C-alpha cells in the first residue's frame, strides 16, 4: 500500500513533546489512572484483580453496552471496539471501498479520511468549506452536484476538525435524504460529539438516524483519555460491521484489557467527565473572546458552538507555517498551521486544556513583540 505521509501526525511527532505550551490540542484535559478510578467505588480493587488474557475481538460486552448508551437506536451488537479512531477509519475504507469507487470528503479533513481511500485507488472529491463573514458553512447544493452513480461513501466530520463547524439538525437531515436517494453510505467522524456547548446544538449520531450511517467515536477527545487507545465503529448495518470486524483480525485482533476496563469506568461516569471538560472549554472560550477582540486587526475567528477546536484566520502578511515556526522558536508555543490541512492562511487552536491561559499569555507576548 502506498499512502501519503500523515502531515498532522508528523507535525505533532516533531513538535508536540518539545514545546512548553500548546494552543492547538484537540483533546480534553487528561486524567491519571488514580483520578479516573476514584470516580467509582470499588474500581481500584477490581482493576488490581483484572485478568490479562486475550479479550473479545468485537470488544468487551459490557464496554459495548456502555458505548451503546451514548446512542439512541444502537445496541451492543452494533458496536465494534477498536484502537483509537484511526483503526476504524482505516478498516472501514479497506473493507468497503474498491478501486474506482467515488468518495466525497468534507474538506478540510483529518487526513486519513482522504488519504486511505486514495491509497485504495478511489476517486476522491473534496466538498470544500466556504466562509462568509468569517463563519464557515458547507453548501449542500454543491454536494448534490458532486454525487454520481459511482459515489460509494460520503465522509463527514461533525463537530468539524479543524474549523469547529457543526451541522444543524436540518442540515443533517438534508444530508441523509441526499445519501438515501443516491444509495450512499455516510461515514461520520464524531469524535468530538458530546462537546456541544449548549443542548441547542446537539444532533443525533448519523448511525442512529440513517440505516447506512456509520459513526466513529473515541475515548480520546471528549473524555480526555487518549492514552487508553479505545475507539469504536457504530452502525445499524450488519454487513458493514461484519466486513470491518473480519479485517480487524488482521490488525489489532483485540483490545488491551486494562484499557477496556478503564474505558468502562469512564463511560459509567461520563456525565461527570463531560461536565468538567465543558467547563474548561467555556472558561477558555471566554479568554479567547477577549484576546481576539483585542487583536481583531490581526486575527479573525469563528467561535464554534461545539467541540474543542477552531480555525483562526491570519489578517497580516505572514505565511501560517512561518508564523508557527516563529512562535515555537521564540515562545515555545505550539499552534497548528492551516497548511497541514492544505488550507493556508489559518491556524488551529484548541480550548479544552487547563493550561490554555498560560499558553495564551505566551502567545500574546509574541504578538506584542513581533506583530503590534
């Protein structure tokens, strides 16, 4: 298999663990094992007695039941537990797609949604974002024009990485009606789901409301537990689930028993974890509001209504890669250039970490030294 280098992950590999401050991470504040198991009486004793044999390929039954509780119309049998979100994305594409299939990808995107189908030999079309008064939107009429008889899958991501855009219920239904009419699968990356900033913005999972919908979730983002490496694929389509499950026997086979145990603890206490992380997001968004109002001549941003990330537009004459390099060199602050997404002139910020105030302080120091 020939596949393009993963620009975002390569960028983080090179710089994430050498920077002192980060303004661009997309996951929520992480916990220690001690903090996590303290949420539940008896969890520590049970963890100490955990058997370290092989686990079920589809995932621990209790874990799948707990995952299914996130959804409305899905049960344990509709869930396949995987390693993170990257594995179900990869396995789905390999299991379902063939060379010359057309797929449409919401763009900009998490690169594997595009690069994995390309590596298979698919015809990949980009459904590109638009901006009006700094607010992002996707024109569904353009998507209608892109669909053909060869269209197999529409790859979506909501809340969206990297812009923070989130579909409304009306837009979601329009997308489902369009896919149903054209007999297309909708594969939706929903790793930031449950981080809606208000209940007004909650929409159903695509797997809940479309018979050919596939939803991907993960413990890494909304729950702030990327170290567990637990993700999943959810769908009402038995055919899709079985194809992916068979391929999983060629990759990870099964999941780590300690990770499945700890994911169960987290999901049983997910309301507490989500509430904590949403409060961090709200606190940090208030800081960003002040900052971007103060420096509106330098930056423009769309304040999202869901998720932990957003794109910021650069309003001065400096390449986004160069800006990121200068900030990292002078203030040891990490930002994610839009060019990583083939979207120049922007950079991605995050707001779900506790140390955002300190990172933003260093970012402002750079602005005052170099840009004002």
